[in-house]
C-alpha cells in the first residue's frame, strides 16, 4: 500500500466544471485528462488548485500501452512533462490499446489476456516508466467484449503486470461493475485476487443500462452497487484515494457534493 | 437699389445666423420633450426585468436572466465565459426568455452568451416589459421620422425663409455667397435632425434607475446585473468569467455596436440629440459683415 501518497477523495477536473471543482467541499485531489492540457499553458483553474496545494494527477487515455506497436514517445513525453509541471505524485493510463495499424479506435479496447500480449504490454509500460519521472499507474477498463483463448484471469494478468514492471494499479470499481454486468465477471473474486497493495487510487463513476448492456457513461449518477463495490474494496484494503469521474451532463454542485460525500462515507 | 424686405444683406445674415442657433436649440428641446412622456404612476417599484430593459434594452434582460439562471444553478459558467446546462437542475421556466435561453444553452453547450443572443432578439417578454415601461412614462420607445420632422420644424421654417431670400436675391442680382453657405449648413443640419429619435429611458426612467428605492433591493445577482450588466455579478470569479467572453453586442434600437465586452455591460447607445453635425456656433461665423458681402442684399 502506498501510505505515503495519501490522496483522500477527489474529482475529475474538467473545463466545464472548473469553478464548481474549485468550490466543491471535500475535494482533496483532482485528476486531469492529460491529452487535454498543455503543460506550458495550464488552465487558470488548475493553477489555482495547485497553488492551494491540491494534488493534480494527469490521467492519459492515448498511450495505448496494450497495443502491439511501441508506444508513441511524444505522447509519453507530453504526459511526463505534464506530471512534472503539475508536480504530480503519479501519472496513469489504461490497460488497453486505442490504435493499431495507424487507425484510432476512439475507444479503450481490451488487451488479450495472453502471455504474448502481456510481454508486449510489459515492454511498453517499461518504456513509459523510463520517460516518466513519477510512478506510473494503470487502470482496469470496462470492456464490452473479451478476446478468446485467455491464458490468464484479469487478476493474474494485472498481478503479473505490476510484478514485472513495478507499476501501480488504478482500480476502477465502476469498470469492474460494468464487466460484472456485461461479461459476468465476478468483481469480488477480482478484488480478492488483485494485488491491492499496489493500488494508487480508485475510480468511481456512474453509468446506465441500454438494451441490456450496461454503459460506463460517466454522465449518470453513481449507482449504489458501484459504491457497494467500493466498500468491498475498502474491506480488503484502505485505498490512498478515491476519485469521482464525471465527463458530461454535469449535475448541480449540490448533487456532485453529495456523490463525493457518499464516496467518503464508504471509505 | 432698395434692400429686399427692408434688410441689408449683412443684417439678414446676422438675423439668419441667430435664427439658426435658436432653431437648433428648439429642435433639441423638442426632441428631448418627445422622450419625456408624462408619468403614469410614480414610485411604483421596478421589477428586475423592467430595470434591465430600462438600463440596457432587451440584451440586458437576457443578461439579468442569465445571471439569475446561473445563481439558481440552472446554467453553469466556465472560467472563460462559456455556458453549459446543469443536468437534473429541476428547472421550471418562469418566462419564455428563461425557457429559450436554457434551451439554447442545452442545445449548444460550450458557447458564450453572445453566441446565443441573436436568436433571442424577438420575444414577447420584451414587448410586455417595454409596453409597460412606456405606459408608465419611463421609456421612450423610439420615434418615427414624422416625430423627428416635427421636432425639426423650426429648422424647416428657417430654411424656407432663407431660400425665399436667396431666390429673391438672385433675381435682383445681389450677391448670395454667404447666404448660400448658411443655407447648405441649414439643410445639412435638417438631414441630421430628421434622424429618428432613439429609444431609451425618459428623464423619469433615468431617475428611476438612479433611485434605489424604485428597484428591488436585494443581494440577488439578477438585480445587480439588471442595473449594471454582467460585470456587476456579485460573485467576482463568475463576473470575471463573463468578462472573459468577449462579445460584440448590438443595441436593439439602432443596430450600432454598443459594447465590446460583457464587462462593459449592455446599454442604450446614448440619448438622442439634434445632430452631432449641427455645430451652429461655427456655422454662424460667416457673419455677413461688410457691405455687399452676399446676404442677398447690398
């Protein structure tokens, strides 16, 4: 466990809710989407939050560390520069790939849980770690499909990844819940088997079901089931931080504060 | 040769110049009086919408409505002034303007106020507020050319006299150079004087705006913005965010740009005047001194 990096309860900083985030009670840290920020021209709001001493963590979505191709060093350098400018305790991305053969998927695509894919992922993560000046964390994603012929469970896959690279885990309980709904995964078993001592922080987000498929929309309220899953995680370990992700249809400040309060009550 | 009308050229020029000044002043007074309708009801408090319309026309009404919606957490402002709808705000529109503004922001989120203004320029809400203000003598709703022509009547009369003297002088072979110049000046002044009298607060309306007892005294953003524009939004961060979104707003009465930024507030483009071009003082400097200098007489 990363006790030295105690973060508390946070929220994803987005430009649309910049003033709201600045004023929300009970925000101990924020996360920014790395690709949306220019390290040389940080938004005034982010600068203000940093001046207040709030940790600001860059979270990338485009490194594609799970891709078969080597990672794009420019993207990693951007993340590294941002982490440096923000004086961030860590940076993160997802266990996924977002491009292949010169095409961008526009979505976070799951990585086949094979040894061969793990080797590629490990190599890419090591490249990222070489460039970053801060620890690197990787997030489990919500997938709508699974590659066939998996050689490892998700817990084994992530466990070996952290073991071989020393990377941290960004555990998204909402993604776990989505996978439980859509892929019949057992989230409790996953929590039991994950190397929770490697948890950097936790993501919580809302979603909604459409036509029998649960979508991790980040635009809906957090479901009680997701908060229950957070509580299950907390039973097993005390995460250094929990962050509310909201990416659209932003509700009132009061509602956002209530969601943060609900998260705090679970930890 | 006998002087026409018993007046020498220089004497006529002097009299004409004096008449020109008097006609200009009279036209100014008449235009101003046209804006000062009798008061229908004194000391009736102004609503926020009425204050806004009086202070800055329909754009200010939009501003104060936006301020209210932001304060009620229906619309969210980004630091750079872009507007977004707040989801699940429980918003129930209290006016057509509120309904339209929220719909616009929801349909096209992430844009500044000025982006939405053009589609909000014709709403029944404005007519209702304007008519009420006019009825109460607080607002002059703009004059037709007929009303402007009526106010310019002294100048017309002066021009007719001048033209008659000029024709007579030409027919009798007198020099008419100075009179010609004065006539041209008079005609130019008439052109300016015929501009429609602009809409705006009457004197009573201005006093009502200045008198705090006539408005709703509260800490509400809507009241502050109604009087002074978005720069007066009580929350300094949000006020600054409105300042960030640069706007080029047009006042509704004459289409002229009246503000380059929300910070400047949206207001009337200045009261009416006879004419900025009718500088009667210099125009009368011709004088007409000296014999035979061309006043249509010797």
